[in-house]
């Protein structure tokens, strides 16, 4: 029986005295596994499963939620499919259940391509690709979106990796997210405002133990150093995993579900989701990137292990 995530692309690299391996999926161009010397640094899921809670998937042409699945363009209400029916929202873009096509592959890298064609609520045409490459530092991810239509198109990009340090319960890890602003939400997780994290439970800048957190929350005003953001999970034994992102990724979502259905998930899992725009960007315009016809955009992020 074929895997529900389609073809599986196995990458490997031996460098710096350690072996890096990754498994990338055809459906949603997702990360099904990332390992250092056989130790998981992202939450893996079985080959016969679909990605639980968006595990590892690419979020294009918008991450997170569009309130009520409705936004306005050229004076017209555009209505997206409500892919989060329990909360009445459209969530995580248009490619999370669609297969990509591999356009290049070698031992250490794969490039996957998918088109977005005009459809309900999103009347634009995009050519998108995701390039995954193992380097001596870890995994590097490059997204490229080209406007293949005749009118300017609004786009944003996100990814949904769950970070871990294999062998350590995720609740015992410390997560550090260098962001100064919390995006306040209603009971449907739609953004209603923002507030400074200072003195609140949302201040992750000096590190918080994951077990203490109960979050499905977005953050803005991410600190950039030398053109990069860095969000870190660290174990008591000194090992760490850093999710870095270039200056395009000015937002991040932190999610700590207690019910992630993967074989290695402990009592809590941790998603650290880089985003170029926050929730509901199609309505607010915040962080939204408008591409002219034939214009391309190529943001980058990656995952870097240390101490393994």
C-alpha cells in the first residue's frame, strides 16, 4: 500500500563526525523525520500515517488562520473553504493535502514543486517550490514562490515543524523564543489585538520549560541578529536544536499540544512554526507579500542541532 503522504525522499549527509538524515514527503512537502546519528530532532510519524496536527508540513499561500474563511479583495468578499470547521476558519493554506513533484534530487537534497491554481476564495496562480538540503550545520529550507498569473498575488509562507531532542521528554526541554509581542486571540484563536510579552506568561525570551506551557499562540517583533531569527529548544544535558529563519520570517507560532499522535511524543509536544505573516494576514495585510506577475520570492529557514 502506498504511503498516505506519497513518495518518501530520503536524504543523508556525513559531515563533522556525525550523520544527518531526513525524510521528506511528497504530500505537503513535509518533514517526516530529521535525525542526528539516529536521534530524532523533529517529531517523526509513521510512513503509514498522515501528518498529525500538521506535523512538518508547508503552509502556502498563507499560514495559520483566516477568520471565517472570508477576506476582501478588489471590493469583493472572497470565501475560502472552511478547513478548520470546528472554529469556522480557513487554516494553513491550499497545499497541505496536495502532492508535490520532485524536480531535482541527490543524496543530500530534494526540490519539490507544486502549483496553486485559481480556486474558491483565492483567484491567483502560483508556481511554488521547496528545496530541502542537508548541510554540515543541519537542514536548510528554501521556499520559492513565483506569481504565474496576470495580476498581483498576495502570499505568505509558514512551516509546521515539531522540535525535540530524542530520548528526552519534550516537557523537560527549555524553549527560548526571542519575540517581544504576543498576538492576542479570541476563543476561536483569531487575532484580536497584540500586547507586550513583558511580565506575562508569554515571555519566552529567557527560556521556559515546555511542560509549563499551554500555547497555540503567535508572536511578532521577532529579534533578528545578523539577518536571522533563532528559536532554541535545549535539553538538560546541553544538547540543543535551533530553528533559524531569515528576515522574511518576522512571526512565529508556538504550539504545545498534549495529544499529538506520534509514536515518540511524550505528554506534550512542541511546534515552533516560522511564518512570514501572522494569522488573518489576508484581511489585515500584516506581513503579506504581494508578488507582481512573474515576480519570485525565496525566503529561507532551517534547523540546526548542537551538542549531539
